[in-house]
C-alpha cells in the first residue's frame, strides 16, 4: 500500500492536465441537466386537432369549445368528412382528428350510449397514447358537466374515478427524468473515464515501466479506480445541487442513502470499465465498447421507458442491469422518501454485483502479460 | 549475476527464443547484438519479469526470476524499447514518481543520476512529451536508475537517437559500469559492439556467438576478400554461385566475400573472368566486427536454408 498515495497523486495530476477529461467532468453535468431535462420532456402540448362535426348541435359546439380552451390542444379547424380528416393526417397537418357523429346531442340527452371516433397519428406511440388520454379526459369532463347540469337526467347515477397522483402529485416529468439523468452522469464517469484512463497506460506503453516496479496489481487498480470513484460521487453531488437550485426537485428521502448506493454502484460500473480496458488496446476501442454497453444499460434501465412495459424476457435481463437498480433507488429515495429498509433488496443486489464484478475485473486484468 | 539456462520462449507459433543459455557477470557491460526479430527484446523482457519462459530457468543474482519476481523487480532498472514515461508529467515529476514507487527518493540516489540529470536540469519543469529524443533517453535512463538497481536492462536505448547523443549515451553507460553496475544492453548497430565488455550475437532466437568483441573477430577463420570495380550487382550475383564462397555481401561500396583459406586471389579473378566480369580487383581484407557478424549471419541463414531444402 506504500505506493498508493504516489499513484493517486500522479493520477490526479494527469486528470488535471488532460484536456479532454476535465471539461467532460465539469461541463457534462451542466449540459445534461440544464438541456436534457428540458429536451427529454414527454409532456405534450399543442396537439394539432381537427374536428368533423356531423351533429352541429349545441352539445358538439360545447365539446369543441373545451378543446379550444385547453392548453394541450391547438384546434386547426373543421373537416367535412372522414376522408378529409385522414388526408390532413397524411399531410401531417394534424395529429388527431375527432369525429362527432350525427345525433350526438340527442343520444346524450336521451342517455343513450354514444360513440365518438378518434383518428390518431400512431408513429410516435407515446405521443399517440398521451393524445388519446388527453382527448379522453376532456370528453369525460364534458360528460360530467352535462350530468351535473342535469342535462342528462332521469336518475341514472354516473360513476367516475377521483384520481390522485402520489409522490409526484403534478406528474411533473422533470421529477422523474432528473434522477435518471443523475444516474446517467455517474455511469458515464464510471464506465468511460475509467476504461479510457486504464487503456491509456497501455496505449502509451507506460504500463511496461509500471510493471517492472514493485507496484502491486491491486495497488495499480485502486490507484486507477479510486480517483474516478471520488469524481463519480462529486458528479452526483453537483447534479443534485443543480437539480435543487434550478429545478427545485423534491428530496424527500435521505441524500446519504443515495450516496451510499452510489458508492456501491460505482465499483460495479468501474469493474466493467476495467474489463473493457483489459480487452481493448487503444482508448478509441475502449470508447466504442463502453458506448455499446452504456446504450444497453440505459435503454434497459427504465430511464426512458418503464421496465413494466418490456416483454417478460427483456424484464428478466434488466434484473442483471445495475443501472436499472440505481434509477429505481434514486427515484424511490428522492421522490418517495424510501428508507434503507424499503430499498434493502436493491442494496443487497448491488452489493452482490459489486463484489462479483470487482472480482471478475481484477482477475481479467493481468498485470503480467504472459 | 544473470544466468539463462536452456530458456525458450514462443509466441504462439513464432519462436522468440530457442533453447538458449548464457551468463552475464557482475559489473559487466554485456551487449546483445542482432537484427530486428533476433530475440534481443525477448531476452530482456524475460529478465525484466514481463514475460514467462516456456522452458528453462533464469536467475538474477541467485534469485529465480519467475518465482521471486518481486525481489527481482526491486533490483533491476528496465528501460523498454519504446519511450514509456508519462508524457503529461514533467521531467521532475516522472523522476519523483518512479523513485517514490520504489520507496526511494530522488535526493537519496541523486549521486547515481547526477551526471545525466545535470543535462536534464534546465528542462526539469518541461513535460516529458516535449523533450527531444536524446533528452527522453536520458530521462528514461535516470528513471531506470533512480531506485539504485544492481543491474540495468536497456532495450535498444540508442535506436532512433542522433549520433552525438548516442556517443554521449555510451559514455554514460561506461561511467555507470565503472561504478560496478551490471548492464545488459541491446543494439541493432554493429559499431556499438566494440563498446561492450562482451557481446552476444543473436539471430533467429538464438546466440550465434558470445565473447568479447576481440574474441569474436579472432574466431573468424575464413579468408576475407574485398572486390572493387566492375558492376557490383553483377559481381555479387556471380559470386553467390561461386562454389568456394562462404558468405558474400556488400559493405561500404565493396563486395565482401569470405572463402576457405585455400582459395587465392587469382582463383577468384579467373572465376569472375569466366563469368565475363572485367575490371574487378580482388584484394585480401582484414576482417572487423561487422565482417564477422555478416559472415555469421550468412552461414547461419544458409544452414537454415539447407535444412529447409532437405525437408522440402
């Protein structure tokens, strides 16, 4: 362990002088959090909608008026037929066409079942789903208002759902996205910087000189990983600070719990970086392999798409994705205020991953090229 | 000090070192001489604990290099064939780093590198990557010396270095040798052989000859001829088919040929005439180190060719 302080001193000195690494470490968090949080917003406003009003009644006018006054919709006008509506969809003039059938008002008043037709551009499934939900909620509100005004009468009680969203009461998209981006940040530091930094010694040939010194295998590895472990935690702190100051994200749970998890998560990712560095020979190769791994980890982590939406086999794969656990824990702790006991399972898994991955990584990294 | 006995090393199917034995005595400046791919680096990397031998044993100062590599690493200074210091650290930082990982300090062993470091001192705050080739070599030597090793292993330290720096470098090695340091150095430059106490001439993963530079020259038992004049390419072509020839090669604008002792200048002239080559003069020449090396290389290669012929 005698050589370790000298290795660390050398490492920090090199990181400080690295013209590519330093900006990445300090500029990346700002770019990701200040730009991406806003860019990756799934909320949809100004949905372009057109109506085919075959009823031309008071009720249909009232329904359309509700859309006109909604911030989510941008009413582009009326069409006279279903074909005309579809051609607007074809030309991408609108994304939604709502068709009100003849006899709409009459049916409502006589309390008969009535069906509205909805044509939606389904290319972006997520946007389509949201559009459908927004249309549905406006129609429900409209229906409810008619009921309360007694326009539909005759005693039939209409049932509704009183919805209340917990932990993120306004369904604020940022509150869900920002914790995920914090994970992305920590993962990038752990995977890219670690693997590239180790491969650099091989690429530059300095590993030859290191290998003939009494520096032990584990000392060299610790000397290489510890700086990025520290930097990874600093990035998390920096990211949280931006989150609180700029986006006022709620921190319901314990920040320390979050850092504790990150302390265990980083060795898993850095272990992977170490493995990448032992199978590659240049920084460029290391970057390609890291990028490949990173994309898989992120897309299968629940950051963008809920894990529950994935097919069963894909869900099984996510059980081995450390990033998925971290994203889950960050959201639970920050938004829900989960305690250590609540996320004990995730802590257990990540501890296990951490032990297994570091062991494999250290074995894979051979100091003596034989 | 250094003992290789029956050591062999293969890289997959390629021979790095054929079953080889040799020794380097304490305080000796031993040169490994040979062309690229001869096995010089393999010998050095095996000794530096960077490679494991397939067979045989290597000891350094009585210590087994394979099993007790940790103690060997403490007492050798290795300088790899390509510059292997941190280009983003300064001269001083590199030196301090390598001293510290050996639990030593620059001050403690300053006397060892004083000569060399004096020349580097003006650049001590310059990044190693921005040094000239000669300066880089001096820094690398300083870093290899800073933990006061018993022996230095220098893999082609003068390759790609300008002539002046090469002379300086060898002067430094002589001075280090005078302090009792054992030095194993490799070079592709034959003229540097005479600067060593003993040399091992290597080719195809084995030693063709080991001895002092004088011994190598004395062991030359052929007659050497220098053929001047005539169209040298034609001369060379003709002589290659001369039945009494042992080795023939071009060296400093002359065609050199070695033959057995019973051949005279007249014999050669006659042969050349029979091949319609006029105006060539044949003179006896005194063999120097280069001639010995070329002769060994040629006979070594031809022996190898004979074998392949028999097999093929």
